[in-house]
């Protein structure tokens, strides 16, 4: 699985959009970009994933550059409950034998009032 | 609909002992993965079970073993515990037919080895 690079930490203001960058310059054509977050003392939580098109769900939006070498997770209106460590992961989706997630250090996001 | 459940919540063991951790997957899921998370680090993949067989394994010694039961629940066993095995152990479940794109994690078991 391709490696990812994320800033170790970032702050954002409550109510504002939070833009979390991720570099994955060695991503392969069949690798997806996944985002998970881990709120303190809880297990990681799936947020969103995409291959090459931008994706949006009730939690966030995922913007993937055209060359797929980087992506941005957007939390449209950050709340204090969004304070967490956010992990960007790239992996191939190959069915039952390939569910392994390789977590890096993630970005520690602190939402401030 | 219950999510992923793990037991026990906390556990304290002594070096050299053996421990068994348990996981019940989210209803409808058939694949279980186990992760170890040391303090301040991201989770590290231990292994994954599907159809009662170990399908993929991370870089962990044979002291770490597991099992999946017909009802899809799973156990993680660690033998000859070391101080370095102290960590949060996370279980994640998914559905194989969806390629596991959305894995649901349990709250974890906090293991302390003294």
C-alpha cells in the first residue's frame, strides 16, 4: 500500500471549514483513498473514501487531485466533537483477503471555540 | 443494531502470562480484523479472519494467534506476554463482498502488562 504524508497537527475554528491535506505521491491506479478518524479513547471511525472522483457524504467531502497524488478532506462546519486524529490511508480494495488498513501518524485536529 | 463489541474493556496481566480478547462483529459482517495501538501511535494491523481462516497477517510474532467462530465472532490470543504488548487492542469488522471499504471498529480492550 502507498504511503501517505499528513501534517502532524492543525487547529481550526468552530463553525469554519476544516481542510485536511494528505500527500500520496506513490499511489497506484487501483488504490483508493480512505479517511478515518479516531476520537480520544474510541476506535477509529470510517469517514469517506474515493478512487478519483470527488466524494461527499453526510460527514465530509473528499477532493482528490487529477493526478491523484494528493487529496483533501473537508469538514464543512467543524464542531468541537470533530476534535480527533484524522488518518489518510491508501489501499487496494481486493475483497476478503485484503482488508488491511495501514495507519500512519495522522493529523491531530483541535477544533477551538 | 449493535455495533462491534469487545471484551473485556480493561485487563491487567503479568509478564509471561497468556491473554484472550474477544470480539463480536457488527450484525451482518463476516470479516474480523485485529489491530494493536500503542500509546500515541496509529493502529497496527495484526491479522484478519474470514470464513474462520486467517487471511492476512501483519508483522507480529507467532505469540499472537486468533480464531474466528461460525457466528463470525473472533478471539485474539497472546502468549508469553511482554511489557511491550501493553496497548489498546482494536477489533474491526467488515463485509467481504464490499471489499471491506468501510470497517467498523470496536472501542478496544486496554491491556496492561506489568
